[in-house]
C-alpha cells in the first residue's frame, strides 16, 4: 500500500520561493515516474512537473519552466519541488502523484495520490 504525503505549502509573496516535499510510505523504486500537479477549486488538476526515476528526465509545464525544479531528495522516498519567482497564478493545492508505468501529463494515468498542500501567493 502506497501513501503519499505532501508538505511545505504556505503563504508567500510574489517573487518569493517555496519548497514542497512529498514523502512516500511505500517503496518508490516501484514507481516509474513521480510528479507534481496543482488544482484550484472547480478546476481539473493541472500538470506541473514530473521526474522519471531511472532516466532522470524531468518534464515541466510551460507555465513553470525556468522557475520550478523537481528533484529527488537524499531520502529515496521523498521527491521535492523547488518553486522560485512565484506568481499569484501559482496559487493552488499541490499534489504529488506516482505512476507505475511510463505516463504523460494526464493526471488520470497516475496511480497514487496524496492529500495535497496549499500554496498561496499574494501580490
């Protein structure tokens, strides 16, 4: 049974930085890819970034490219998202999913999800 717990969200001013973390209770070695999605009320979860464990390939949404970085922490069961130059448009609940197989950017293709962590960027 895999459980994912996101943390690190909070309130930050525009232009500031924030680092999100995702801790997995199960083995992430069985995960082909992990990523970050975000969602605002009444909207679908949007792709933010993903990381393929074996290849190290990182994929980023155009809206965050150059500002966000996804990486695996020293702890093998943790993946993080470093967010710099934050904008009010980045305000959302951020989720960390994991996939057992190669997937694209569709949220429905991921297998495991956490509870999310709120990120609020003020102007």
